[in-house]
């Protein structure tokens, strides 16, 4: 199922893009990279760089943009283990515009982590949040740097994934 998420996101982009703009909503397609994060339970394990694909539906009120989004984090390896971890993140997002192209961004939502190892580990989902800064170019292109924290649990132990990400966003 997780391998179908990128294809489903592409289909949603094609179906939603035109009606969304007619309603005064912006559709953002987001491509990103999680730069070497860290998984932690009782021990900390570094992760390899992972890539993300996302979709956001936004509307603007004075000074602030508000909306919802979904993001798929492709598999990335947990170093020194046989585990590959991916995630789906669904969130509410807000962007506070400063003077010029600079803005602050915050996300809060629900994450569903998945770990493929020797057999599949059952990971329960949990909260997620992100905070960072972005720059807007040409009214359609944005670049964001975010600190992300996704939570879950494995066998009644907390599992956290923390990472810095760089995201490039195109607005339709």
C-alpha cells in the first residue's frame, strides 16, 4: 500500500489542481529531503537521508496562509540495522508572512511510521510537528527549511524520528 502513495498523490494533483484554483485555493506540490535524521527509543539510531513527496491545499487570509497537507516519506535505512523506515504524515499547516519573501512555517498533525526489518515491525502512529522558515520566489516557487519531529510507539516504547528537511514547493 505504501508504494502506491506517490501514484495516488500524482493522481490527486491532476484531479484537484483546476477546481482548487477556481475556488481560490492554492495547491502546493512539495518535494523534499530529510537530511540524516535520528530514530530514538531506548537507544538512538542515525538514519540515512530520505526523500519526501507531498501535497498541500492552502487558502490565504491577511498575513497568514492556512491549509492541510499530506506527505509521504520514502524508505530510508536506519544505520547499523536491517530496518528501512518510511512514513505518512497528515497535517495542518500555517505560514506567517514577514516583510518581503521571508515567512515562518509551522505544521502539526499525525504520523504513521512503518519499519521493514526482519519481518515487519508494528509501529503505532502518533503526533508530528515541524517548524521552520521559508522563502517565496516568483509567486509560485518556495524553498523551506524545517525541523521535524514524528512520534509513534513500538511494543509500548516511544519511537521518535527527528530530522531537518529542505523542501521545494510549486504552487498551482
